[in-house]
């Protein structure tokens, strides 16, 4: 058994996964020239961001309750298309001492055609799966954990230790999890429970303030999922591995209060997002967002009542 270290639905969001996957069917192959990113460091920790690919998500499915005219105008100001968002999927490696941790593991081979590129990206960065000593999960959505196992349901990082938030594990493991999810996300529950089965007996459950590895602290950032965690890598120039607590580099910064359908609890997600942006801007800490533009690292600056993302 695991050890302990310390809805919304609607007709406009139905079949979200199937619709998004169909939309991606004709996308071009992910260019591996983008797979390897520059390295950041803070103290003795070295961070490298690699890519699992990208997604295309129809705008109406992500922000159905945002003021649509303002939303389109904002995206146009940033030079982004107004029909869909095309977020990158950034996976962070942290080397500290004799440990090499990977934060989230991508979508694996069975989610979308333009995701599941992690192993190629790791190879381009000179990292083999056997080099990874620790797998740390921010939350249990498909693009973050379905890469735990291969086509034969075997763990990709077979020799690693595994760490995930206790609240996240309890939610997705619950027999009531399916009933708490809208129809278009019930496949998320099946996928999470299948991956959790592969981890049974070898996962370390963590919570807010726990030191998952030396100098790396778990930070509770709920809303996107009930037990979502971000991770602060402490040092002279700290770096926060944000996960999906801040979902993009435009709308989330300009209007953190706007609800997003990608959050399981939109109101709590907005509250967490605003508080996190305020803290990052005040602390001047660097942040790595899973869905920020690759390579995903930057800083948060205040601009009046809003925030802007500045790539590192």
C-alpha cells in the first residue's frame, strides 16, 4: 500500500477528449528540434526542460464562461489564433546530488497524436529512463501521468521512486471518482486508476510543505484538480515547477479571475491562480509552467491589476 510522508459539465464540453483527439488527428509530427531546452540552475540543483509535444484545444471548450469578445481581443493582441489554444507540454528534470527527478511524465502513446514525445526528448537530452531516480507527479490528468506506463502496461521508469500528493491519490483512487466527473472526463478516471494500479505498493504520498527531495518543497495549489501540487526548488534563485496551477502564458496572466473549464473547481482554480501569480511576482521567482511556451521557464511581472509572463 502507499506510504504517507507527512463539476462541472455541460453540452458545450461534452466529449471534450474525443473532440480534441479528433482535431489533432491531422496535425504534423512534433519537431524534435524543439525537444531539448536550455538548463536552469539554483544552488546545487540543475533543471532541464524537455518536451512531450503539444496539444490543440478548442477555445470554446476551455473558456466557455469567459467574456468571448474580450477573450478573442486578448488573444489577437498576443498574436495568437482565436479559434484554439495550442499549448506546449513541458516536462522538468531536476538533478540534485545523486538524484535525477522527473516532474510529470507526459501523456504516453495513447492520448493524442501530437503528445507522447517524452522518450525521444529525453534521448535527445542524453537521459535514459533508467537514469531517473524519482518520478514526481503534480496531478493525475492524462497529459501528466499517462506516460507512466508503456503499451504493455509496464512502468517506463522502472527503477524510480514515485511521489504524488495524498489528496490527489485519494481522489482518483476513490470508487466515487467516476460519479464526480462529467461524462467527457470519465476516461481520465479510468486512465488514472490504471496507472495507479502499476504504482501500488511503491508510491510515497506527500502533502503541503513536505520536502519531496532535498531542497524541493511541495506546495498545495488546488482547483485544477483536488490535490494539485506545485514544487518549489529552493536556492539563491528559486524556481517553482507550476504544473497546471497556471495553465497558459496569456489569459491566465491577464485575467486570472476568469474561470476555465480545464479546472475541476473553476472558482478555487481562479483563487489559487491569482494568489500564485501574486506570490511569484512579489518573490521574483522563476516559474516553469507545463503549458507555457516551450521551454516553459520565465518570470511573472505585475502590469497594473494584471500580470504578464516574461520568458527567461
